C-alpha cells in the first residue's frame, strides 16, 4: 500500500494501430521524465467450450500461432523504442483473459501506477455505450488511467488544467498534478467549478489548494466558475486555452443516471481532444473480476428449443 504519489511503472495498452502508437510514445516520454519503466501490453481472448473433460480451447494451434505473432510485434515495438528514444526499461505482457481481468492482473503483479490507452478523440456517445476498449479500461482498471486521443500529438505536458469539482481524494489528485507539473516544468491552471448548492465547500477547497501552489515553485494561475454543467465548462476552458493535459478525479457524481445517459465521464471525453488523466486511489480500487470471465459454451447441456 503506497502512502505517497509516484509514477514508477506505466502500462500502455496497444492494439498495433496508429491510435495506440501515440499512446506508446506518450508512455515512453513520461517514463523518461519520471524514471519509470514501461510495460507494453496486449490482450486477446480465447474462445472455448466446456465439456465433460473441462475447458477446451477452440483452435488451440491458431491461438498459439497468434500468441507468437503478438509477442513478435511487441518485441518489434520494444526494439524501436530502444533505437528511437534510447529507452530500454521496457517489458512486454500478453494477456489471455477478458481485457479487464488481464489488465488488473498485470496491475497487481507488476505494481502498475498508471495505465495509458489510446482513445478515438471526440467519440460519439453510441460508441461509448457499446463499450469501446478505452472506456472499459477507464471505468474498470484498478489504477489511474490516461486517455490519449488519436489526434493528440502532445508528448510533454506544459499546460495542465486541474479542475476542483469534487472533494473526494482531492489532495491525492492534487499531489499527482504537482508531480506531473514538476516533471514537465509546466504550469498548473487551477479551475474551481461548483454548482450553487456546493459553492461553500468547493470554494474552500479551491482556496486551500491555491495557497499550496503559492508556497510551491510551480507556476500557476487560478479561476473559479459557478455552473451546474461541469463537463461543459471544463471542455470550454480546455478548448479555448489549448491545454496539454487535464487531470480529473475519477469520481462520477452522476453515475446514478441510466446507462444510456451521458454521465460526466462520457461527456468530458466526447467534448475535448485533450489527453485526460483520471486519478484513482490505488488503495480503494475494486478487486472484482470481469463478470464475463469464464463464459463459454457448455455442450453437456441440451440446446434450448
């Protein structure tokens, strides 16, 4: 259990597309600044049946062949990172379970501090509802997650937007923000944003963080907005000022809404092309497995109908 904020191990999920190529670049540049190691991660799920002898993988030879191809592709990326960036603190992991189970297993075994994944940028709500891989990772990974839009070319985070919108784990998120600002020699823009009914509490927390910044060596500016639409206001500010990174607390205060509604997470993803870092407290993340784990076709039972 960690009692301080650090980034020592970064897992970057790749699917060998240009979108994930950008995520890999971001991971390597962050790793060099933080003196961290990188895990190149790829996952594929096996199809299987369950008969009286136990689980049987369908097409095992094909799966073994695909596994070898994946390993070769990951090692090729690893070699490219060595040649292009002189970066050698890199390992590869290939998962063979549901995506979330494989990632969380690796997070636990390798003490991962941050997962980086490519995202499609300003996505339509339909894609998010249908379960894009990046959104699955964001909502279920057991550590902080950085979403890197496909159209983002930012490798350094000089202009960092830090909204103060929820109080849960606010100081931990702020410590992470200061760490990233220091490693990038960047500027923090502190944005207090609150609905009227929470004004006093949010304002008090915002003033406290502003005082902390005054005592630090970090360049900063600060502003406060009263609004009930936090996602809209954050998106406006980020798009107008061309930030390099937005750091948010993974706290979806509208998670009671229907699955088909645009909650805060979906709205902020849909409305900005800026990389989004969602802080999650590693000491409070869930240990539940993906409910799809173990799904197969049981041929010992009669087919319905």
